[in-house]
C-alpha cells in the first residue's frame, strides 16, 4: 500500500488507502510519542456527516435573506455549484451595496487544516479583503484574556507564549515547579500547524527521573503526568488568585522577597504590598484568609511559600486559568509572585504560561515562519474580541469597553465562516442560537454537518486535508511536511481556494484573489519565495520538486537552552520591556487609569460568580470544569473512532467523585442530566477519585445536538455563561460553571449529530 506524507495539528503521519478503500495511517517514523488522535482520521474521511453537495436552507430560498428563527431547525435544499455560487455572489454584492463591508463578519475562527496554504482563515480573509474588507475577530478563545493583559505587565504576550523558558533549561536548573492548573499531558500533542516529533512527553519523563519537586495546584489530580515527584494541592476551583496572593503575603511578611530585583526591574510593588497587607480594604491576604477560600490548610500555604523562596522556583499558570471570570488575575498574580522571588530571567526560575496547554510551549525547535498565503490588507477597521460574537449579532450599535477604548458593535448582515465551529468554542449555546437567527445570511464552508453548518443558510462542501495538496509545520516544529493528496474529494466537495475563487470570478475580483495561479502553482510560488529568503541567510534549501519528492524538509533547530526575559535580566537598560516603564509592572498605571472595577491596576482578589464559595452554589452545588478533551482536538473529528470509544451510552463522559455520585444515586455508566438555569445536557457518568469532591469534569467538543434547551450529546457550553473575563480583555469565560446533576430516568433523546439533516433534492 502506497503511504504518502501529511500532517495534522496533532502530528505528522503517512496515509494511504488499502484495497478496500479504508484509510490507513502510520505515525511519523521519528516521532517518539505519536498522538493517539491519529486514530480519529480513518473514520472521518468518508464519515456519514460529510457534506456531499452545496445546500441552501429552505427558508432562505423561499423567503430570501433576513433574520429567521428557523435557522438551525430548517431543512436544506441541494443545489448545483453554479446555482449556489450565483446566489451567494448576489447576496454578497447586495450586503456590500446596501450596508457596507463592515456588515460582513469574516468569522473563520477555528483550527481546520494544518496546511498553510489551505488554511481556511487565510483563504477567507484574503477573499474578503479583495472584496473590500470585513469586520474581524481579534485574539483567541484559548488565551484571549492573557493576550490583552500581558503587554501591560511585561510588554509582550508573544514573548511569554512562544519564547518561554525551554524544557532543557527547566530540567537542568528548576528545583521546584509550582504548576497552577497543572501541566495536562493530554494537551501537548497539539500545535497549530502540526509537529513531526513530540518531545514534551519525554521532557515530562526526564522531569520525573531528575527529581524536580512539583506542586500541583488543581482540583483535578490528572492535570499532571504520572511519575513526577509531585504533591497535589486540591484547591477549590477559581480560587487560584487567593492562593497566589497568600503566597506573596507570606514571602513579604517574612522578608523573603528580593528587594533589589523589585527595585531595579519592577514598578508598582509598593502599591501591591499595601494591598497584600490590607491597607486598601482592611483585609490582609494572608494564609488564613486564603485557606477559607481555597480549602487548603494555612500551614501548607506558608510552607509552600517558604520552599519557593528557598529553591530555584518556576511558577507556571495554564491557559485554562484565564478562561474564567477575572481571568487576568491569576496570570498577573503569578508574575508578581515570581518577581518577588527575584528569579525572573534566571535559568529555571521565574514564571511561565501554557506549559501543558500546548505542545510547543517550552519547545526546542527554531522560530521559522513557514510558507504561508498572504491575506492582504483589510480596509475595514472594525473588529470584535473573538469571544463576543453573540453580543455582536444580538446588539448592533451597543457600546462596550475594550483595553482602554470604547467601541460599538457594527450591524452585521452576513456571517461567513470557514474552517471552524463556534458552536463548540462559544459559551451559552442557546443564546448563540438566538444570535445566529439575527443576520440576513449565514454562510459556511465545511466538510461535515457540524452544528454551525446546521445553523447556516449556505453550506458549501469543503474537502478535508487528505483530499488536497498542501504543506504544513507548526510553531517551533522540526520539519516542513509535504501534504500529498491521498484520496479523491468526497462527492462534490471542493477546497476553499476553489470555492472562493468561483465567488471571486463572479464578483470581478478573481485577479486580486488568485493572481492567476492554481493551488499547485501557489504552493510552488510560496515555497520558492520562502526558499529564496532563507537561502539569502545561508541555508541550503531544496527546490520545491526535491522537497515534494522527499516529503519533508528538516528545519534548523534552535539551541536547547532558553530563558524567558534573560536579556532583560542581564541589562534592563539595554533591553527594556515594552511597557511604559520598561520594567515589569506589578502595578500598571495605565490599567488603573481605565477605572475598570473588574480589573484594577494590580493583582487582586475579585470574587467570581461561578464558584463554590458564592451564593449561586446553594442552587447549583457542583463546580463543572469544561477543559480540553483527551480524545480529539476541540470538536474536530468527534465522529472518529478514538473520540467515539470514550463516549458513555453514546454521549460525552462526565467525571464525578464517588461521594458526589452516591449522594445523587448515580452509578457508573448511567445517563445523567447536568443542568443549571441556562440549559442542560445529557452525559454518561464516570466515577473517579482523581478530582476533589464537589468538582465534576466535562470536556468540551461534543457536537452540539439540541432538543429544545437540552443538548442530548453532552456539550458543556449549554451551561456556561456568555460573559467576558473583564472590561479590559473581553475574553472567554467558558472554563468553569456551577451545575447540579441528577439521574436521567426517562428515555434519552435520539442523537442526530451522526447523520446529515434533512436535505431535499430538486428535480
């Protein structure tokens, strides 16, 4: 069987079709830890939910464009490509002429393909820019809160996300690693653009063999790989900031802080210390105070603070901790604590953000910009923070705060989405359903009948990566992979470039969009342009023909030792941070000047709504953590074999502590109803002592399957609140939510996500 190279966001591989036509997949031969997610690929290629033909919602065809509550409930009519593209081109032209380009929202937030040319977001944005522009989304659901607050504290989010201290440096120098939110091994196989060699699992193993102490600060014991020299601190969820403040209080009260570092490298420590000691509100943030909020013994908090001050200590915070209400605070407080210890910029010390959240954090590969499709320039200056999509559609003209500015939502008439599924990423999906009923027209390019496709007016069948040619590589990857076509396109599916090229031709912008090139010609052009740039730097890069034949080009690796902010530490005058002061801003005058009550000028304890310490817990006494799944990437390939094998009674699995299950009469494997005042979902119960009592875990990504306000498949975002982290960042808050659970004694609703919606074929 002929196996051809390709790659995915979770790893490089080779694939081919056996004599029966079934896809066979083999991991990259040099990958030391191939991802089990490769097992989702075979079933996906010809899955029952593949979109076979262009389809237009029946109500749109009969009544034309306009708001419609039937969106998401209606059936579809299959059309030919020419008829569908003619209709859509006319609608794009109408919206532009009647409402302007700012009335088009170019969504396309999502992972789609690891390929850099057929990157759905780049394709769609290039097309819309050529058409006159669009309202865009800014930042990410993954770390949108940190992306806004970090520049105020340390001058750059990019430095923290992508140039953090490398794993070899941690292994060589770190004595104590304090992991807020842990370092979940399930996440480290994933990197945008893919990875040929997964090194992080081996780094975890070396960390265990080396004996580095690890403090796991998490309500979930499995948030850390096994085999480490670890102590578990089963903190009450959403109380991490309280613990960080108490650790800082102990360090300051006992004189363990590095006064010289705070003087020479930081500003605003004095204001923060006054807050710690209660000068602002009369409440010292000491260990006893934190114990009442974290459920951790005060003596353990004091002992941990002393150990941190005595050791070379790295304080890390997962991205998950900023996907909550007031998510800026644990990140800011961790940096403040690390600054007080005086180890920022020293090998193995300081702070980090995202270890265990993404496979390239701490990676050893080089920082090479691989070939990519230029998107052009967007003439429209309107944008929204990406997690505010429902607010955008529901409240045109409404004003809102964002990072020191006051903005207004434009009036969106057409939504165009390619390569993503907001009915996975977004919160309060019943509210999002209402929001999706408001535009005149919703368009989706999509290989599968996801919930987003089912809530669209135009569904245009897109190919999957194995049905086209491309190349891919991740950030800090070790190889550029030639992605060969393995299978013919399913039914009438076309790649996004062909779909958008057809629209561009009808709209008179084909020359700007395609520049006269086929997809293969673009691959050759982008590669050779990239090759020319790198050859000028002395690198010997093979020709495109040779690269394509070989299937891979090994990218130059960076040195293994890297320390975040090492240059700043060596000379803060010659290498200042890009903050107003040039230093670490423990207190930010700029943020303070915004006068946001939900994000003051220094780290602070702001009690969340969704936590077990508040009044809402009397009605909903379980704290649900909606983290990333171990069996798929977000919602991608939920129909794959690995994802399906983890279902319980055909639904997503929820973890409960046996004590919580017993109190509710719930047995292992039963279908249960998880609910609050926003919605409910049906899931299968899994009992485990790997989390603290009062906490349940329901991963995100089960394809949304609504029956009224109930999701019968187990998507936790029917429960989460569609509220921003703060007025500063407007970030997503879908990580935590309060719920109650009960046995479901009725007949569970029939799943519909495993088959297409009703589609009529005109004769």
